[in-house]
């Protein structure tokens, strides 16, 4: 049977009523001969689907909640472990040193920084096997998001076995450290396999992300919007991929350029002007059998010719620069950096014009430059600015020229009169203040105020990233209002306990969810109203202030309060349904549903009324608390003022003992004298508690008298030492200062004596039978501890028992001292002596000498 007649011999599909046909399986003839065997392509030659699939998986892992603020080494370690994950078990077994080789760090750094960072993130569960010195040598890791997404249909991390293999081969090609096999084979290192040390993990991560977003030609689509002109759009693209600043992205890009792994190409056109720069990954182009020069040629051939000057467009036909060739992958020539324009130089492009011509010469215009296609008159084509060569009143003011090209109008460059556009640009609108937006009417002014790019604040750029298209549709005033609303939402999240670095991501997720509810940005008819009233505000599904659409803002988990509300509502529905079945049996389904809904509405109305009442009660209680707080503050202020007034009155009082004025009731010298007398009494009791017989009053009196005598002697010695180091003439000239100095010296001497008597008393009481008995008990008890019972006479057991005995002896001595002092205080307790009145003290004060006599007595 011929090849033409073979299809006709196949049975036709059966036709049913209505003309519908049912498809049938047809046998396919066996292929003649063995099928061709396809070898695996280069790891970097990924198709569009594979590149998008792996890119989504890598981005989902890097955006995991636990990796916020983590270092690039930890983030790259997560990707390495994910690429080596077995699809069957999900557990990766790897050595710490091998993990460090993959990310370009030392084994010690991986064990001390990377492994703890993986544990702290919660993204990877790590089980370790300790080495000889306690370090983490063997690791058993499981990437939790990757393994948890295997059962979720449509999840970006639900990878198949082939995708795991593709990701692993890609990682090996980019950053594989290289191996030497037992059979002698050598697996070479990847593109950055030899890059180690500081910044190696960042460079490897950046190259991996660039490879995943690069096209088959090696070209990377650069970020849009406004970027730092000093850094360039390529550096901004790398910075956004890594989530760092533009300066850091530029440093990474420069390091990759030094290794000729990335190129910033700016083609020189035929006119000598420069085109926009392109970010290229030559290795990807070489893996697909292409070169950077091929992409440059394709881009130039397919670019439309601009009608007028466009700084971002092509400037005319030119020649491709001669690029140095160097074999990088599989022998495919890859362009070098020869004759490539500096990407940091911003060239102002302008449309090429034909050279000047002499009047009367034949004019041949072609090539697509200015002047071509102007018709028989040679005038400029009618465009949006038609009439700019006319006056405002509409009359022609074109100058008469002798050029056959110009005809009756002005040539390019001739401007007989300023156009309205120039006047509007030079003269600001009336009423516009300095630094304010121009208020001239017209669509051009409105477009001048409108900002196409997102705000410069990085947090706002992250938060408003999902609604970039809506942002471009807003006017200048609306953009200001939306920016203020976004800042208010971020501040509110910070007040609710959300981390500052995570608030922008939460707001972006909120906008993404709200857009999904709406059906996408295309379904939003009013961008400003949607953003202000629906996209940005928090929607609490319950009464909890941290609830947003049933999710807790601080933890990111489901709101427990919402779960309680749902549980209660279901319980009410079940209870009301049971009541209806009991009260009204035999109702039809429709009637039962109507009664159920009616009772549920009644219940909801009762709850709403109860909620309103509780809110009123809470508002009243809040007002009462505010009033009580204000009253308490007023009372505290009155008490403070009263205390201040009393303090002022007290400061003017004379001393109770010596009668010195302005002494606040007691001067410093008299205060020291009182404290000295009290301390002397305490020192006597301490001396008696240590050595005296408490049952013999004479022994107690002797101990107290001895302590007083010793303290007086030490006070006299201290005063003599003070006189030797000070100026005696100064003290003789100021008797009051001498009295104060003597009182303070005596007070210090008594303080030292009290401490010494207390130490002596404790030392004596430590040797009492009670203290010794308690020390022996503590010694034996410590030796009988479970951890010492097998060797109670060992060095550790004896040392611990000795410390326990000393502690017990000290504790008993303190208790005995407290008991003896209490007993002595009870014996010496007597009615407090009333201070003598001024009537009784004045005769004695009148007999005291004045002037230098008192000073000499004190010093003597």
C-alpha cells in the first residue's frame, strides 16, 4: 500500500447525532531501525520551562521565612542541600568540609557559622555526628519547605526526580568544587568552583541567579524603573536579585567581570554613539552554541529605527565591534571585553542628521535619517509638534531663506520665535511657590508630577511591588496619598509586634492576596480607591487586633481567635438545628432552612447588641480609668508640692542638739555623734556576745566597758593621724569645721570597730560545740551523696564535704550570734531617755567658752 493510500484505508471515526465524532486510537507503525540516542545537553543549556521551574523553586527557597536576614553563605547552603536532596527520602548526608567546599568557605567557618545559621533559620533540620574534637563532622539535613511541598499540587517546590537531577547538574556547572575519582577520572570545577574566601558565597549565589534568568542568548533582562546612575542598571539588577544595596551589587558584578563570567556590553553604533548597556552571561550563550556577538547582531537587526531622538533607542545603523574570542565552554567562542563601551558612561544620544548641502545641489535622501520622506517640498513631516514654527496667534512667522530644502519654513535649528512649549518651560506658573509642584494646567504638567517608578524607600518598593502597574496609573497627588497610607500600615504593623524587616514583605503578601481576590490588576477599575480602601487596610476577621484575614500578623499562623469564633458559630448552628428538630418535628427541608436562617439572624442580632453594649462598657471603663489616672496624677502633684513646702520649712529649722541655724533639725556633726553612740553600743553588745557569760551581768558590763575603751582609744589615734595630714591652722580658724571633722573621724573609727567585733564574735562562735556538731553532720551527709557513695574518701568527695562543713559551721555561728544579740537587747532594754528641754540645756550652753577656746578644746 502506498503512503498516499494508507490514510484512506484507516477506518473513519463514527459519527453520532448532531455531527459529533468520537476520537479513536489508531495504531502507529513501528519505526524502522533503532531510534537515535540523545545525549544529555550542557547543564547551562536550560529550556524556557526548565529555567522558569527551577527559578521559581530557588526563589521560593530564598524567600523562606527563616532566611530573612541570613547571610549569603547560609542561603547558598540551603540551595546546595536542596540540589543534593534525594527525591525518595529527602535526607541529605554530607560532610561539613564538603558543604564548605560547595559554598566556598573553610570547614571551620562552615561548622561555626553556616551550620548554626541553618539550625537557627528553621528551614533545614540538621542532625550532626561529632568528630574527634567535638566539631560537627557529618551532617544529616532535610530541607523542610522542599520536603513539605511534595504533597501539595502546584507548589513551586514540588520537584520531580528529573528536576532534582537538573538542579544538581546546574549547581555543579556553576559552583562545583571538582573531584578526583578513584579510577583516575577528574571532574573539573564549575565556573566559580575555585573562588573561595571572602564574598565567595555571594558571588556564587549571584552567578546562579543570573544563569537562571538569562535567556538562550546569554542576555539578562535588567530591572526597570529609576536606578542609581552612578551604579548602572546592571548593578541594580544584581542587587535586586541578591536583595542587597546597589553598591554591594556593583562590587559583586565587578568581581564576576574580572573572571569574565559576566559582561556589560554597550555596542558602539555607526555614528559613534553608544546604545543602552546589556548584561550578558557568556557561559549560557556558549552552552546554547551562541556568542555575545550573535545577540548584538540580532538585537540591532530587529530594533526599529526611531523617528526622533530617543536616549534609550538605537541611534542608527553601525558595525559590530571586533570582539576577542576565547573558548570558555565546549570550545564555543565567547566574546571578551575588547572594544566594549564603558557601562558607567552615560552617553546622550541624538538622531543623526545629514551633512550640510550647498544651495541648488541635487538632494538625495535615504537611509532613514532626518529629512527623509518629507515630500516634494522637503519640509518636515507633520508630527505632534506641528505648528511649533508658528506664532501663538496663528500667523506665520517663518523666515525667508534661500535654501531649497526649507521652502517657506525655517530649517532645523532656526527658531524665529520661542514656541509656547519653551515659554512654558522657562516661566513657572503663577502662584507656584519655591519647592512646590508646578500648578500649570494641562496634561503635560500632570504627567510631570506623576512618578512612574516606585518610591525610593526600599521598604515601600518591596511593599508596593505587587501593584506596580496600578501605581503607574495614579496621579502625583494620589501617589503621595498611597505612599502615606503604606507608611501608616508599616508603622501599625511595627506597633503590633511585627519585625521591621518583615513588615514590608507582609504588606506585599497582603496586596498579592487582595489582587488574587479581585482577579488581577486588570480587573481594578479605580486604582486609587482600591488601594486606599481595599488593598492596603488591615481586615480583621475577629476582634483580635493582630488578625488580618484570619492570619496573625506577628506569627504568620492562623488566628486562634478566628478559629474559636468559627467553632462557636458552628456550635450555635448545631444547637439551633437541634432545637428546631425538637420543637417543630416533621418540617420540610425548605421550611426548616428558613426557620434556621431566621433564628440565626436573631442570634446574630443579639450578639451584635451584646457586642455594642460591651464596647460601651469598655469605653466607659476606659474613661473612668483615665479620670482616675488624672486624679491620681493631681494627688501626686499636690503631695509633691506639700512635701517640697515641708522640706523648705524643715531646712530652716535649727539643730536639736547644738542649736545651729539652718540645719534642717539636725546638723551633720550632731548626726554623726548620734550614730557614733549607737554604733558604740552595738560594738559592746557584739563583744559581749562573743566572750561574755550571758548569765553574769558583771561579765557583760566588763565586755561592754572594754569595747568602749578600745573604741575611744582607736578614735583618738585616728584623730591624731588626721591632724598630721591636715592644716591645723585652718581648723583653728574655723571651729565648726573642726567639730564636724572630729565627729566624722569618730564615726568612721566606730564603723571599723563594729565590723572587727562582729568578725571576732563569729570566730569564737564557730568553735562552739553546736557548730562543730552541725559541721560533722554536714560532712557525713555530703559524703553520702549518690555520686560519692561508691568512693566517699576520694579527693572530690573530701573537698565537697569540707566545703559543706565550713558552710554549716558559718551558718550555726550566725544563728548563735543573732540569738545572743537578741538576748542582750532584751536585758539592756530600758525606757528611752527623753532629750533635755532647752530650759535645762541653756544654762550649760551659756557656760561654754566661745571663739578660739572651743577650737583649742576640740583639737586638744
